C-alpha cells in the first residue's frame, strides 16, 4: 500500500512538505498521526483525497492525506 501525506504550516517542521508512506496492512488516521509523531490535538483539518476525513476511517491504497494545524492570528 502507498499513501501520500501532505503537511502544512508547523506540521512540516522536521517532516517536510510531502511524505510517502508504505504501511504494512490496514491503517487508520490516528495510526498515521502516531507514525508521523503528530499529536491529534495539533490537527485542525484532516482531509482524505480533498474531502473531510475521519481519524478512525481506514486509509486506502493511493489515498492522499492533507493535514493542517490550527491557525492563530488576529
């Protein structure tokens, strides 16, 4: 299985802009965050193939995951 993960803003630090992973067996969003060492509280938007995704849903071969942190400012 091959999945592509696109990271944004502060989540890129130490990980890069885009990561390709080849997990063995089934994987869900929460497990993906563990692999990438990203705390679930640091994720504001989680997209699967450009659509709102659920952290407990199975990731399929070829999926593109986009992860955005909360954005602050004023």
